[in-house]
C-alpha cells in the first residue's frame, strides 16, 4: 500500500481533476415513445449538434449512406417502442433520423473503459466503471446526464443510467435489488467494423446494443439469470464485454463475439475488465487496478476507496475519461457518478 499511496499523493502535483456533478433527468416509460425525450433533448441542442458534426467529419461518406438506408427503413430494423423514441429525439433537435442512428452506434461502439466488480465485507458487490471516449471527450462531458427511468403506473419499477444525450441505449445502468450492467468495447483487428455493424443491421436484422440493453431493463420480469442468458447468446452487431452483477451473490464478465460468448469468468473476490481479453497479457489500466485491489484487505473494499483510489489513479483515470460511476444494486443505492476532468497542470 505504501507504493500505491505515493503514486496517488503524487498525482495532484502533475495533473488536476475536479469531479463535477452530473445533471439528472427522469424518463417516464408510461409516456408515449414519441414524447419520452421531448423534455430532455432541448437541454443538449448545442453539444449534440457539435457532436454530430464531429461524427460526420470523421466517418467516411459510405458509412453515412448506409446509415441513411437503415433510417429510411427504420420500421424494419428497429422495433417499437424504440423506433418512435429515435424519432422523438430527431424531432426534438430537428436532426435527420440517420444522424440519431449514427450517434447511437458511435456511443456504444467507441467506449474505451475500465469496469470492475468487488466483493465487500458485508457480502454485497460493488460495480465500478470509468467510461473513456476517444472522440471529443470534452463534448461528451457536456452530453452526460443521469437518467431515472420509471413508470407512473408501477411505483416499484425504476432503474438508472449514466446516459449520453441522444442515446436510447444503456452503457452504465443499475436496477436496484436486481442487477447492474456496464459495457466495454472489445478491441479487435477489424478496420471495417463500422460498415460491418451497419450491414448486419441492414441485411441480417441483428439488433444493436441500444435495443438489447433497453429491452432488458424495460422488462419488469427480467431476472439476473435471464440477463446472463440474453447477454451470452443474443446475436450482436459488434464484439463487446458485458460486466454484470446481481449485487449480492454473483458477478461475471461476459466476453462476446457477434454470435456467442467465449471464456466467461465468474467473480470470486475481484474482477477487472478493460478493452482486451482477460486471458491475454494485462494492459496498464487493468494491471494498475488489479494491483491496487490486490493490496486491499476486505474492510478496504468500499465504494469510497474504489472511487478515490482505484478509479482515480492514472492510467485507470486518464484524459479520455468522461465519467466515473459506482453501482451497488445489492445495497439498493442510487448510482454515484461524477464527470471527470483530468488535465495536466
């Protein structure tokens, strides 16, 4: 612990990070899908337009053309109610539907992250994550909010998400008393991943993650076992890692290719996942997080230590980190999350 403490104490002299509060909005799932986002999106008009311009400047026109074909046949490729939610966002910001489709794909296919699961001394499981994004990180910070999804007709049903404006999917989400989920991009050697993802939607009717994740959390009957089965066997448009826990007895990392799960690993005391397969050599973010967690005793496995030490030490925290989130569905706590602003002094 002495070496780790020296590292943590040295960081403030070289880098500055001021964690910022995240704005909160509520989404009533009993509202008509075409109206669900109409009160939220107007708060993010400028950064959404800037982000859309950045996407169009970086993505080849051929990809945009395919996205426009998908958008023109949206009813064939995106099921309800999410079809209308995409239209709701497009109408609220006066943006073409194809651009909203692209924004959703960018959000879920460009996430370079660190996720971890930690078993605590009281028997619950902490689920932490840093979300890193390599496309205009400062802009993503302005697009981040904490969403509370609920139904007026059912006071017992609610879940939370750390959300990017314009997205209808979930990258970091928790349903208290049931389960939590974070998604990390899986780095593979596929220079045509953008086109492959769009073509899978267009010709093979594969579902993008933003549909799969919402259909999981919107289902009040979804159990943790159902969650595991869905994430292991549902066909995907891109390889990813799913990090999940029920917050009490079980947690796991599911490594996915497009068709199935490979080498799933169950939680013992701690698990760390970045963007590389866990059976390969450790990358610096994973090695740093694992080494710090390995130095903790059971009483040090607390949400505060996970946030202040593990997820706040370089390189786990870095200049691409948009936010840090701590979830604990076993404790039935709200997500604790902060925008991160690491910069050299």
